[in-house]
C-alpha cells in the first residue's frame, strides 16, 4: 500500500485549498488503496476571504493548518514534519491557497517565493526519485522550487496563456491540457492536471483528478 502525503493550504477556494479538489483527491486515493496523511503549513493565511462577498474579510486571521484540518477531519500534521523518506508520493491540490500560502505566486507571479517547508518537500521528493503531483494552480510552486535548481519539468495549469508564460519563466515547460487530462513528465516523475483552472464543474474536474490519482499509484508502486 503506497503512502501518500497530501499538502493542503487552508480551506476554501479563494484563500485555501479548493474543497472539491481536496476531497476528490482524498476520495480517489483512498479508493485506490493508498495510505494518506495530510500536511499543511502551521502559519497564518495570507488573508481571509469572505466567500459570499468574494472579498477580503476585515480584521480576520486564520491559521492554514487549523483551517486545513476541517478537510482532513483533524488528522493533519505540520508541513515542517513532512519527510520524503516516509512517503511514496507528494500530492498538492489547488485553490488560491496554493498560490497564496504555499507560495506567493498570486501576488508576485514568476518572481514568487515558495514557503520554505513546501520547497523542502518538493525538492526532497524530487531528489528521492518520488512522484510529485500538483493540480490546478499548485504547479506554480513546483515550477518555482525546481526551477531554482535548474530542473526543467513538464507540467500544466490548463491553457491560460498568461499563467503558462509565468510557469515557463520560472524554468518549467508548460503543456496545454484539457480538464479531463493529465500531463505526465515520466523523466522527472511529475504528474499534473488543470482541475478548476479550467472547470467548469465538479464532474469535469473529477475526471482529471481521478486520472492523476491512478497515475500516482501506478508510478509509486
């Protein structure tokens, strides 16, 4: 049974993990027999978004790991404790939290910085020859972390030209992909899918995430 580390970035599409992506990821990995452990940074979110008004909530702060624990039913560990030697693969659901709390891509684009613990995890799994599987906007963190090491990986965020250009500027090679597809960089063991970068529905997004989960298990066994 492969052991999979899933990194969450909060709870809610606008300031944390995209809930549909996170839950589908956990569901499909469980159905495929994986032993899953969730992780998240133990730090404050960049900001808190009112998801009804779709605007920042004034005078509020929330902890990324505390919020992510809502998704994992409390079974979560600090990202600082994630060691690639303990797991077969690293999976990173998207949502704006991946671009705000796992890295600063949402505000700095290709000049972003990756959370130190997230960067250590990405580089650690890659160096150990293990699978790294980001979805939605999370490939931005992978592109940046590995690009800093002059490692050019192939991955996707869908087909948004501006975001794809930023991915390429960080040292990766962006590959256009439909929502129900995946991009597999066999050489570097990177698997990605666009998810809600394309949408439009949970049904559509689920097809790509299912394929990603299946490929993660296949390449981790």
